């Protein structure tokens, strides 16, 4: 193996381990906290977590084996199943992110009618659509034998070996990425930009009230005034940073892989195999970033982990105290009868 292949193999191993650990942590928080389970977005996050876990447990190991052995790992049946799962899970993840953005849009833009517009039944219907949408493309690809081991990406994915099917496969690939990546990106941009607009409007109202208060409080200490103005600046930046993270990670992780897949359809441009694997690793990195972007860095998940850790430490403290007391009782001489 060359140094490039070693680095790529190490990157896949690192992505796989971090994705498994981070998504398991999200799953533990979901199972532990009743408050998280009661929230409607929790269903979308749970679906996204399962997609990321399955991706890390199925597609990533075979890609690692493909990089090491430079050939198809396992038999054709295994590769077809993993390729089917890879297409399904990637599409499902994208649509789950779009569903989360729709939920945030309704919560921020229509706060008074949120609970009537986004119920568990509505979330279940949205998830049902994401599953049907995600399953339709790999089913068509599998029925036309367009799933197999692709050396450019060292993974089992959409792949056409027959030159006579080239036109149909080009159309299928274009429609697939338009209705998965592009559709999700349009929904993300539309909803989060609407959310940002409302957030900036509220920030302006709060800023006006803050400035009026500072003008009236003439005897306020300069340090307090400076802290108020600093908090005002942070408030304006907070919503922009969050929304930029949501949209930016989606584009950074998926766009290079999708563009590479589309450019690959042209026989004019030659794509380096190392870049193909790098673009695949970037797509895999979304399974690593999602737990932090949507879950673990939020206050509610941090509080849940603190509760879990405190409960474990308290239990271990009680057990150690009980053992210490028991050993003390053994060492104390008993009175003779």
C-alpha cells in the first residue's frame, strides 16, 4: 500500500469509530431522557442516528477492505446488499435533515400553531415518505443490476458495468441526485433562511429595548453596559452561526461526492482514484458531524449526559461506601458470648 492508501484507510477507520461512538451516545440520551423522547424532532434525530449507525457498521468497513485489498470485498450478494443500503441510508439521511429543518421552520415562523401543525402523527407521515422515497431508487437500481463494487470509490455503490445501459444510467443518476441532494439542499436553504430572518427580526427588537434601557439607566457602570453590548453582538451572531453550520456541513460533506458522481458520467474528464475515495470519506464524515451538530452540543443533551454521569458516580460512590462499611464491620472484634 502507498502512503496515500494508508492515510485513506486510517481516515476511514477514524470516521467509522467516531461515528459509531457519537451516534451510540445520541441513542443512549434518547433512551434515557423522557423529555427528549416527548419532542417531535426526536423522531427525526432517532431516524438520522440509525441511518448513521448502519452506515458506519455496513458501508464503511467494506470501503476499508476495498482500500486495503483494492478489489471487491466478499461476494456479489454481500456487495449488492451493502450497495443497496448505502444508497438508501444516504438518501434517508439527507431527507431527515430536510425534515429537521422543516420542523425548525414551523417552530420559529409559526410558534403558536406549532403543536397543531407538527404532531407525532405528522412526523410519522414525514418519516414514512422519507423511507419510501429513499427505498425507491435503490430498488430500481438493484432490479436493473446497477449496484456493485466501484473501484473509483473502493466501495459498493451505484455502478453500471454495461455500456449499452449508459444513457439510462446517466438519466437515473441525474434524477437520483436531483431528488435527494438537490431537493434536500433547497429545503434546507429555504427553511433555515426563513428561520434566520425571524431570528434577526427578534434580535432587532431586543436590541432596541436594550438600548432604550441603557439610555434610561444613566448611572449604570461602564462594565455592565459593555457586557450588555457584548451579549447583544453575540445574540446577533448565534443564529447565523447555527444556520451556517447546518447548511455548511451538508454542502461540505455531500457536494464533493455528488459532483464527482456526476462528472464521472462524462467520459471526457478523468477522475483520480484517490480523489474518489476522499470524496467518499467526506460523505461518510456527515455521519460523524450529525450527532454533534443536531444533538450532543445542544443544552438538553449535555444536561442528559450530566445526569447519566452523576447517576453512575453516585451509584459507584454508594457501592464503595457499602463495601467500606462492610470491611470495617469485619475488622471490628465481636463480643464473646
